[in-house]
């Protein structure tokens, strides 16, 4: 028989763990460090509710080929957000299904040249 504490299931799959949405694949609680270490693609795949956060924050991470390589801090920095604020919004989407955290005020747009320009 499989060890239920070492599995992660989506809510519709009937996870046996009472904190299934904040457990990693090893059945351990998901720390901020662990969440920060995951790629954006992994986060959006493991917790589909987080896709709404990325869309609401106007981050173009959904479907982006770089999502396999970027972490939360990378995305926040690239789009002018505080990494802790983005992490908090993603964590809220993971911990409270159906809640889509509001996006913060839009930062000043950056140019395609990484902020260079008039």
C-alpha cells in the first residue's frame, strides 16, 4: 500500500493529507524557501489556482518557455514587484482554493531594453 503522507493530490483527487495544498511531494509542509526554489512552471502545474495570480498581476508567465527556469523572485524582479508580495499572493492561492489575490498597483512599465530609454 502506498504511503499517503508521501503523495500529493489535487483537491478533486481526494488527497488524504489535511493540508494537501501546502505540502510538497514528500508530504512536508511547503516552506517559503522551498516555494522560492520551485520553477514557475512547477508552481502553476502543481497548484493550478496560482495561474490566476500570474494573470491578475499581469505577469506573462503562463505558457512562457522561460517559466521552466524562472523562480518567483525572478518574475517579481522582471516585472517590478516585491518578491515577498508575489510569494504571499501565490501562497494565498495555494492555501485558500477559490481565492484569487488582488494584484498590486501596476509598477512603472519597463522598456524592452531592461529599463534603458528616455
